[in-house]
């Protein structure tokens, strides 16, 4: 079986066939076919040898379209699946998949930003229409394993720099950090801290960069100890909030890199007897449903999570149907939502 030219711009040898791969690696044609179809009954060293040959020759299976048995599947993989943030993504993917009469297979990578091979083997065995990776991506060899089977993939909210040739969907995190900090500056705050997510995640760094830019354009010095990196969860916001708010020069405002971290900051402030927003202003990020129900209602940056998920799913479906995307990288706009957790500082004296 010959291959069509790959859609990602890589050149493949049209003379490469399953038979030629089998001959080169010294195995049977059915064994190569088993590897291509994600079968588990192939020895690990034999599988590795075949995969290496497929990658070396840039083998591409003809686009087979969705599987003919059962519903067309979309594999949705999160690096971590334990927050309200994830639920918004799942809802968006489900909506777009249902409109296309497709089903969603949900999996978690155990906190890793690169999946283990056993996860990829299970995907190859399912032969989905396509894969959406959330805050994670593939290594070169893993990427080729999907490409050689004509299984497209899209990265949603990439953990690092967007990989070349891979469609990505995200939001303008830098502008979100900028607008949140400008809002606090406009209220008169000067001692502003930020608690972002992990430093090795692109969106975390981008939000902090926006925070820095807003302070610098206001002519204020960025206090290094006021920049904290957490984990996007309540406990991280609580711990960093407690440390910041017990300082003698405590900040009068905190920009949290997620609504969940902001909830942790609110708890820390409450335990310390600080009133929000009289003694402390707090801004979150994501605009999760809970942000409008806590007391006080949380000022936050709206990240259009469901719209991002719908966009990524529709992009994946287009790729599976053989269409080339007009844009490889899509960043949706963010918007500041002002509620009750921010106000002008009462005094410049932190005590």
C-alpha cells in the first residue's frame, strides 16, 4: 500500500509500502500491519524496529477516514483531570463532537505533559478519528506514530512553545495578565503580587509577563518576591496567599493565575482577618461558574474555555476530513470581568 503526501509538509517516499517495511525489518507483512493497527501481540523490540523504519521512511497510511465499526471517536487527553477548568473543556468538546455525531474518549496522563507509550498504544488500537491533547504534546517519535496512521491531532492550551506543524488553540494569556494588573493599578494599587501556575507551563509565564508589562508601563518596580508560581489549584493559592499576606509589607492586591488559586487566597485572607476588598483586592483567571457565586463575587479574566474546546474540536474534524487549516495557531481573546473582589486600597500602610 503506497502513501499519500503528508498534510504537514513532510515529504514521504511514495515507493514505501507495508511489504517494503516488512522486508527491510525482516518480519512478516501481518506483523507490520499489527503494529500499524495498534495490536499488542507484537514483541516490544520488534515493534520498536518497525516504528523506527516507518519513521525513517516517513511512511503515511492513506487517509482511511473514521472507523467503519461503531461511532467515530475523538480521543481527549488531559495532563491532569481534577478541576472545574477541565469540566469546561470537556463540555466544549462534547458539544462540538455531538454536532458531528462523534463520541469522546477521555483520558488523563497522570500529570505528565508527555504521554507514556502505553497510552499511545491504546489510542492506536482504538483508531480514533483524531486526538486532542490538553496542556501536553507528543515527542517526535510519538507524533510520527499518529501521523503514519493518518490520525490528526490538535494541541489545546499548549504547555510550551507551539510545536512546528501542529495546530494549536489557546487564548491570549499575556493580554489577560496585562488587563488584570492594569485594572488593579487603575484602582490605585501599587503593591501587587501575582500567584501563577507552574513555571514550566507557557500560559503561566505569559500571564506573569503581562503582569510585569503593566507594572513597568506604570513606572513601578517589579518586586521579585511578589511573583509566585503555584499549581493552579486552591491549596497553592492558599499557601502562597498566607505567605504574602503575613509579610510586613504585604500586598494590597493579588492577581491569581486561576480562579481556584484565587479561592485559596480568599481563604487565607479570611483566616488572617482581612476583608476583601476593603483590605485586599483579588483578581482570578478563567471565569469559572464558581467565580460569580463566592462571596465576594470574584473579579476575574474570562478565558473562553468552552469556545477554545469547540474551536479545537472543529479544527480536528476538518483535518480528519482532509481539509488544511487556514491557521495553525488560534488564540482567542480574553476579557476582564469586574465584580466585587476589587476596590481602591484603603491606605498605603500595610498594617
